[in-house]
C-alpha cells in the first residue's frame, strides 16, 4: 500500500478476504483497520493513474478479488462494489476470457493456461458478486474445452467453478492422486509441496459433496500445513513467476 500503491497480486485483496472471512467466522478482527484497508483499496482501484486511465481497467484480477473479498462485509461497501462490477464485465474478451494482468503473465506456466485460470477465477468471483447470465455463460463456453494443464491451481479452479458437474469426480480423483508423500501439493503438478497449492486444494475440496468427511488425503494435507507453518504465523512459499521460482517470495507467501 505504501510503496507500490497496488491492490492485487494476492496482497491487498487477500488480506481483506482473510480478515473478512475471519470476522464472519467469529474471530477477533480489528474492524477499524479492516475498514481502512477496504476504503483504501476501493479508492486505489477507482482512481485514474498518471496516464489518465482508470486503474480498474488495468487490474481486472484485483477487481474480481475485491468483489469477492468484500461480500461478507457491511452494506456500506455496496455502492463501491457496484462500481467495480461494470468494468469487470466490460473487460471480458469476445471469446469469453479475461486477459491476466500485472505479474500474472510471467508465471511459470504457459500463457494459455494463465488465461484459463484468470478467467475461471474472474467468472466465479464475478458470479458471486452479481454477473448476469450472458457474461457467465460466455465465460463457461471458453472454459469448458478440455486442455492439458501443468499447475495444480488449474485443476483447483475446475473443482471450484464447476461444482456438481459429472466431470468433478474425475478431476478430484486426479488431483488427490497427485498428493505428495508429505501430504502437500506443488503449485506445479507433482513438484515440491507448498502451502499455497495445498491450501487451494483443501479449499476446493471443502466445496464438494460430502466435504464434511475428513478423508485420509485431507488429514495428511492438514498435517502438512500444521508442520510447515513458521513460528510467527506464515508459510514460506516459493514464487510463481519464472524468475522467482527458486526462492521464497513475499507475494506467493501472502
């Protein structure tokens, strides 16, 4: 917030999402600080940059994340949320997809896969915030084709975005079958485990039928997370960008 003046890349939006979810779950959260983060983020997204371009049009991933992150908050944010939904809709491409923004195109996976994951998250988060059927169906048409993917996140978004379809069990069996011996998953499939990929898999699994059943795979994943959390709270995660993939990176850690 102070140095980059940026909302997205996991940090600002995920800080708000986690604190809002914690508050909704009854945990003790500094509501004044949370409100300040939300107000700053909305202002940052809705302003114009030094080239007289509204930031929302350059940061649609952040827009979708902010819409979803603030759903559990008070009605005071409703007006601001309504200002974010139109540019997210307008940013949809003719083929139903959204272009990944910011640092996302430089991730360590093929660009078509990055576009696929961006579209899946934006469609799912936008739906939760009030997309109309036309926008959502156009995105689904882009997403429905089979494709080879290298990241566990690409399997995760299929579980999150297509709950209830016949393909779900196949995808779930695939991702559970790729669990590493230590209980985790790698962000790139079948590579070294990390907390981000493992958390994403658990999150997607929690949205499936019979999610309340704690399977051996879920128990091993929880154990992996419990044993890899650092003493001051976070999990250290290596970067998802090609040039940061061999070292712990703050954005991935967030």
